[in-house]
C-alpha cells in the first residue's frame, strides 16, 4: 500500500469514528443517554486537530454534541479543544454555576482569551459578581487584576464582594503587589485591612510577605503568637460543644454582651441565628476586627454633657427631649437632650478588640464552629 493510500485509509478510519458520533447526535436519537454522549465525546477527542471550517460534516457533529453537553465540564473541554467561537455566554454560565471546579477556571481563561472584557465587566458590576470572582482567582492569570482591583475601593459594593475580590487577587503576584501598594498608600478601605493582612502575611512570595508584615501586621493570638490566615482557619474543624463553653466562659465573655435564644445580656446584636446570616469568614472577621463591620443600630455614641460628664454606648431610644443610652452589661441610662453639649458617632465598636488573645487557636476555631450552628429554625 503506497504512502498516499495509507494516509487516505487512515483519514477515512478517523472520519468513520466521527460519523459514528454524528449518528448519536441525530435529533430524535439517543443522544440524551449518558453512554452515547461518552462515545461521542471520546470520538471527538481524537479529532480535535481537524480543521472544522474545511470539514462541514465534522463541524456539524461537533456543534451538535457541544450543544448537548452545555452545563458540563465536557462542554468546556470541547470548546477549548476545537477553539470554538460564539460560546462565551455558555462558558460564563458554567463558570458561575460551578465556581470552585477546575473547568470553571478553564472557562474563564477562554473568556479572557476571547477578549470578552465587556461580558466579564458587566457581570462583575451586577448582583452575580461573587459567582465569577472565585473562578477568576482560580485561573492564576495576572489578567484578572484589572477586573478585580477596582472592586476593592468601590464603596457602593457589598463587603462580601470586595473581600472575595481581595482573596482572588492575592492568588497572583501582580494582584498581591497592587493590594500591598493600596495599603502602603493608605488607600485600602478599613473594612478590608484584616482580610488583606491575613492573606498577604501568608502569601507565597517572600518579598511581599516580608513587606506585609510591616505594613499590615497580622493579628496576634494567645501569647502574642501570629494567627494563621482566615483562609487557613476556615479549613480547620472545631468542636461546637467546646465552642459553646468558650462563649459562656468569663475570659471571653461573649454572653456578657450577646443573647442566644434568650440567654445572656441584651446589649450587642442577638446571635441566635448568626450562623444563618454570616459565613465562617465573616464570623472570624467580626471577632478579629470588630470595628470593620458594625451592624446598623449598634453604632457607638459618645455624649459630652454640660457638667463635664460623658455618656458612652448604644442609642436605645430617642425622643424630642431625651436620649436613652445602653452601655455594656445592658445598663440603660437616660440623658436630657438639654444637658448634652455634643454627641458623636464613633468609628469603633463597643465590642472589644483582641478577644482572640484570650483563646488558643483551637479555642477560636471551636467558638466559630459553635456560632455556625446558631441558625434559624426550619419551619
């Protein structure tokens, strides 16, 4: 058999595989069956070097099977392997539906390769931004920096969006460098400093890590030991029963300011359903940096009185002539407005900073584990 005849025979054999796959994709056939899909995808995987534009039957087969696999990792692989265009919307949908999967990162890489800036930026401006931020970070590509960096300083965006953008940025060296630059120039928002410190002090780049220790020193735990990053703490498993004991303990004294199911002092926010409202990352942040996210209605006020005394605490109620201030321990004090020279809302929380210094790292993990169990009862 001549070389030319052998080549033609080989090509016919390869295309016979493809046409077998094509038969599965005929409307009304058995394409929905998982085993048929697997055969079709396997056939196509052996033909990914084929010029689709020069082979219309092959192209039709590929497009049929691509359509049938939308929403799966195989869809992303086929789009990547056959360099298909016009699939950006479906790639985005897959990445947002499966943000933590490797295929989601591949889908976002394809979007960036396709220069789909407008689609990415539009999504990041919308309510589904969080679903795209994680796979952007997982790409490990420096191209993500221009997309995510503006989110950090956009005060109109939700804190969770900005925190997630920060965590994705520090997965690439350029992003970590830009974040450190914001901190050095005092342009990093206060409510992001704890997370930034936690992440940058555990960065894998020695120069960035060293500089972060000076610019954003990490919070200290018991015996002045630096705490692990919040990301690392979230991976650890706690004991909620021990956490409940720590919550009630005199050295941490959470119950002296918070109620759980009616037990404790009514001063700070009630925590009976805190596990429904906040994730672990936000719970850690609320303890390690209580000033970063003060709940509405729990702002701290300081009063200056005519006689030189001061009032300090939360505004429990207010009338035309009187202010009632609630101080630590749930103590209520009335002040006549005519006696108040000045009142000022403070940027600091009534919750004390440094609570983690009264606990070992494991005790902190146990406490957070307990708080995550405090959820709204299912009706």
